[in-house]
């Protein structure tokens, strides 16, 4: 039958198989909202009626600046299922970038968490396309604001009927919009369609990928403004899994472990920095998280030490690779039977790979002239991908290539496992040869005195660039020296990769999505003088 793959079908499916399963949401004050999927979808219908009453255009871009909570979940359904485009905006970006994004997308309405209202007030005169401003709160909590006619979300919903005649949508209709963080140049828009989202979620839910089931309680720590929390608001209900939305305090490891234990969370997803915070909290306090048995670590490379220590806490972390342009997951690391029989060191090495492509994604590595390179696990090249949920062109730009250049440098082995060795823009080129900063970082993270470590390229008179190791030491190692760390690397990586120097810092700069920002670190060290 000609039945479209639409987000509406995820909603009707979840209503059929998981209506009474829970959708829990933690607010800024730690207050908990308990809904079932059925309750949430009734509110989604009211919101859909409210969007029509606001007379938003049939393909309006509806912007959100919000944390992971039930209201943001509702927007993820009401907006696309009425045919409009749910545009998640990262409120942590620089003001100029947020302004650029809203104007580029021509948002007609903005749904804003009260915390982010000052961000928007500061630029309100420069946002001509925005006609409606809605605060994601109840009428009682509506803040004083200079935004014209600011309305409370709950007041909008209260006026509306709790059913909606959902249209049958073309599966290729645009549904979700998300901008890359613009580390180089202006942010670029990536538009997803109903079809691309449904296919990404179906592929994620295969057993040898994330494989969510109706027994899971899923808590995405990765924000919904970072590629829809890696699609969890869609994949979890599709699988009939419960959802726990952690709200703003995702960096508060105690609050998050309390929530995990209270709601019996089985599966979570986060960038390495957040997993690291949870790991340190569990190590320091002896707190246990017995229900949590698996999690995705992605968005940046995680260190082996983190995987190992989380194993000891009973949480198996799995490496998932992706990007905004892939909405977002492209590959995922699950073992083959023989990997379980490997010696420890070889198994550990296997674990750090970014895994094999999800069904639907093709991958290859190419040289500087675009020639395909062998999948031998050794040759590095620029990673290119194709597939039904890969971005064919940026929003508003014309289509460019059949293969999408990810900007990542990788190897692919004969079994199809891909390993990210760097981003093109982070690559260190010493005397014409590439050095993998990620492999050096992994090797140094094995030292117990290292809390966080990053390797960046710094200009060098003779070699053009040499690696510099920047470390946040553990407080419990006050007498640790840079020389000790550099000699620790000997024998673990090729001799010529060993950084020329090591600097200690108190903290590392992070991006708006919680990843270590090598760009900012390079700026901090751009006048660095080699000894
Ligand atoms: P940005 O980091 O620019 O905000 P994305 O979230 O789209 O935007 O980042 C995608 C990039 O993150 C990838 O191209 C890759 O460099 C990096 N990345 C994502 N997942 C992993 C992973 N599992 N291991 C290493 N790097 C990763």
C-alpha cells in the first residue's frame, strides 16, 4: 500500500502500543511532571489546534529554544504532524549566531523556555519574521518581558480541543530543521523530512544498533537542540520504550543519577564530557545505578578509561558516530562473536572504533583527489557517506554532491568497522604526515593522573605543525609533571607522534553542545612558543 513514512505514524503507533507507558519530565527546580504517552499526545492535539489558531503558514518554520522536557517533546510532534517544520535552535550559541539562524530560517513563531527569554529579548528588534512569542510555561509562571504579546504555552493549550484531524502528509515533506554549530563560517541549516526521520529511527532500533525495546526507559542527556536528542523523542515511542526528559540540569551528576534511580532508567545517551561527569560522581560517592545497563557515547571520541570505568559501574557504553547532516547517527559499534574472545587490549581497541554503518548508510574513505581508498583498517582518508537520511544540500543551497564529505578523517577495516582518527580541521600535519590527535588522547587518558586531555597542532618552524598535549590533571596527583606524561606515551604511539610539550590547565573550553572545543583551545595557544 502507498502508506507514507511520517512522524504522524510514530505517534499513532505509540498510541496503539505504548499509550500507558510513561513520559517523565524534570523541570528547572527538580519538579517532576508525570505523563503517559496518551496524555502527551492529547496535549499534542491541543497544540496542533493552537498552531492553526495562530494562523501559522502550512510550511512555517516554528523555532524552539528549549531543554529536554515534555513541552519540547509535544512540539516535536504537533509542528511536523500539522505539516510545519520544527526548528530546534541551540540557545547556547553566540547571540549573533542565534540571530542569524532565526533570520535564515525565517521563523514565524518562537517557543522559548523562560530561561532563554533574555537571549531573545536582546535581539527582538532584529527578528522581522517572528510574529508570535510563546513562553514554555504556565500562565502563573509567565515572566515579565519586552517581547510583544508574549503568551504562556499552557494558556494556548487550555483553549483548545483535545483531538485533531491529522492530515496525511507526503513522506518527503520537510519536518525538522537543525543548524550545525558553525565552527567554520555561518551555521548551516540541515532539513530533515518525515521519511528521513522515520528511516533513521527504524534503523537505530534494529537489534544490532541501539536496539531500543519496550522494556527500556530511555533518558537522553544530549539536548533536543542537538539534532533532536539524537532522535530519541521519535525512536523511543516507536519502540514502545518509556522516556525520561532530564530538563536543564544535565551537568548535575547527582541530580541525574537520582533521576536514573528514581525512574529506573535503562539506557542513556550523552557526549563524553557528560558521561565523564557521571563517572566521576559514581567513583567519588560510591553511588550505584543498577537499572542503567547501556548507553550511547557519541558526538566526540570517548577515552577507553571512561568505557572501562563505566563497565565497572555496570553500564556498557557503545560508540555511536554521527553528525547533524545525518540526523544524526551513521554508524554504531556492536561486537561480532569473535570480539568477545579477543585478548583485553585488542578488545579494548575494537571498542573505540565508531562501528559499522546503520542499514541505509554507505561509507567510503577517499584521498585528496577523491579516489576511493582501501578498507584495510590502516589507510586513512576523508570519510564520505550516502544514504536516505544524509543531507543532500544545506538549507537554501543547491544540491552539490552524490557523496557527502563528512569532514572527518577515518580508517575502515575489512569487517566494515570505521574509526575516526580526526576531523579534517583538527588534523595535525607534521612534516607532511598526519598525526591522529584522537589516538594520542586515548593513550594519555590511560594515565590515572589525567582527568581530561586534548592534543592540538601548533605551528612549528621546521615541521610546519607539531602536537601539543593539554591536560587537566586529577587533584589527587599534585606532584604529576608534564615530563612524566610525555614519557608515559613512549611505546604506546609511534615515536614521532609524541607531543613536543605538555601544558597543564584547570579547565578546557567546551562548545555549545558540550564537546571540548579544539578551535577555542587552538586560539588560546596560538602564540605558543616551543621551548
Ligand atoms: P558540531 O560538533 O559541529 O556541533 P555535530 O554534532 O554535527 O556538530 O558534530 C559532528 C562531528 O562530531 C562529526 O563529524 C565527528 O567529527 C564528531 N563525532 C561525532 N560522533 C563521534 C564519535 N563517536 N567519535 C568521534 N567523533 C565523533
